[in-house]
C-alpha cells in the first residue's frame, strides 16, 4: 500500500471512529482560526481605511457586497465539490473523488476569469448599483477595480481550501489562509499610507495576499492532500456539475443573498439616513464587519463539522452524524452567547475603533446591540444548513441558507424602515434572524428523524 493510500485510510478511520468531541475540536479549530483570521483582516482593512475619511469607510462597506458575491461562487464550487469528495472518500471511491477535485478547481478558475473581465468593464455602473452615493463613488470604483482583477486567485484559494478541509486536512489548509491574512495586515498600512494609495492600497494589499494564499494552497494540495488537484482529471460532465450544484447551491444562495442583502442595506441606510446618508452607510458597513467576525467563527465551527458529517453519512454511520450535530449546536450556542454579551456591553467603543465619527458611532452602536440580542439563534440556523448541505439535501438546505438574508431579511429591510425610519434599518437583520431560527427547526428535525 502506498504512503498516500495508507494516510487516506488512517484519515478515514479517524473520521469514522474517533470520539465526537475530540474529532470536532480537531476538525473545527483550524477552520475557526482560518475564518477568524480572514474576517480579521477585513476588519483591519476597515480600521485602516477608517483613518482616511467617512466616505472611504462607506466605500469599503459598499464594496463588501461584491466581495460577498465573488465568495458565493467560490463556495458553490468549493463546497459543492468538497461535499462530494468527502462522501466518496467515505465510500472509498477515490478515482471518482479525483475527477471531482479537478473539475471543481478548473471550473472556478474559468468563472473567476469571467467575473474579472466583466467586473473590470462595468466597475462604475456596478458601484452605483450597489449603493454608492456621488461622494462615495470614486472610492468604490478605485477599490473594486483591483478586487475584480484578483477574482480568479481569490476563488481558486477558496476551492483549494475547501478540498483540503473536506479531506480532513483543515490544519494544513489553514497555513495558506493564515499566511495570506497576516501578509494582508502587514501590507495595509504600507499600501494605504506609505505609498499614499488610499482605498486602492487596501484593495491591492488584499489581492496580493490572496495570490500568495493561492500559491501556498496549490503547493500544499500537490504535496499533502490525499486527493490532489490534477488537470488531467478534469471531467466537465453533467454528473459532476449536478453534484456540485447539489452540494454548493445552499452556499451560493447563502452568500449570494447576503450580497443582495448588503446592497439593500446600503440603499436603505442611504435613504433613511437622510442628511447623514454617508454616515449611515459607513455605520452599517462597520456593524456588518463586526458581526461577520463572530459569524465567521460560527461558520468555521460548522465547516469543522462537515467532513465528520459527510464521511460518516457516506458510510451510513447516522448515529455519529446526529451526535456531532447536537454537540456542535450545544458548544456553538455557549460560545456565541458569550460573544453576544461582550458585544452588547462594548458596542459603542467597538464601533468607534473603525471610525471616530460621532454620527457613525451613534447609528452603529444601536444596530450592533440589536444584533447581539438575538445573535445566538444563528447557531442552529448555520448548523442546520451545514448538515442538510453536506448530506445532499439541496432544497431544504437552500431554504434555510437563504432565510436569514433573503426570505426574511429582504421583506424586513423594505418594511421596517417604512414603519420606524432609520431604526427599522438597524433592526432588520435581528428580526430576520429570529424568523430564520423558527424556520430551521422543523426542516432540520425532519431530516434527523429520517436517519435510522
């Protein structure tokens, strides 16, 4: 038996036999770190840009919707192919897993190139469409023009990271993500202030860092992964794309709807912020970045659950799938409750870190406190999405995935500001979180009961 096959067997045995608490910790700690570090350098971007002016801060918040959309397509291919790979590993169908790995990776590079071309050609109208005011527009265009150029490498990194993670190599994948994030944090002040590039410097620092992450992850995939990406295994057939869609649509929906939600949030903040439109957009952008930091830890925890879930579901070890799900909900709820309490207490100074503008702080801290009150409910919503998605239940997974920032957020962000003005903008996401929680419960429990 070759060393690679031996390592694959050992990894499978570990995923299917190790005690669930230890297994979840081992799988989730690297993914949590990766997600937190990635989210942290987004926070650092916001903090450094916040030292320029309010309009620059608002522009980064507006551009976040486009970055979320790029991530949405990355997750479509990364989670879609990764889920399939983990199930085939559990079933010991290694050749099939190799074909999926190559197909997912090559396909996302092609899509990334198309996004880069289209985005660069229409960057100005896109910037207006996503909520830029006349004063914010120059900053948004400057930032997004560079972000679009790096789309193929950004998306390729996401797919490689997910392939490694779904094979149980989360700690190895973390190396590429964390290296890029640390580099980004170092480059931000250099590009923005030393080279006097402003918001364009923040974007350039991000893209350089993601290119480095891409190169490191590609190298690690070739050297350390059980299922390596090889172009000779590229198999663009409906069988593989159907499985990518089944496993990745929930992620595409969740992230894509998140992008639309951010656009609507910026537009409504601009309208109901009235004379303080730029400040309102900046404030809601800052709050989105702060809450995304906590949310990213939760997603990282869920991503640690996915290889455990996928491998054991593929091997028909349903009791272990249910045990892992219950454990993740319990531990995630405790952790997020603590973060929410801290966020509620320190809401005002947290917002002030990113933009020392009295109106930005005043608008932002109310929104952040409202979010903290109900944030813990997201644990069940995210874990339900991860479970349903990983086992191939695309329809219920997509419904739960789109609930928080789609099915419920869109009507809330359109209705509540009509009733409560700017306060309606501030409480729209918390209201959607409550409704999403009550939707996720019956959909998830139904599937859990079917595992016998």
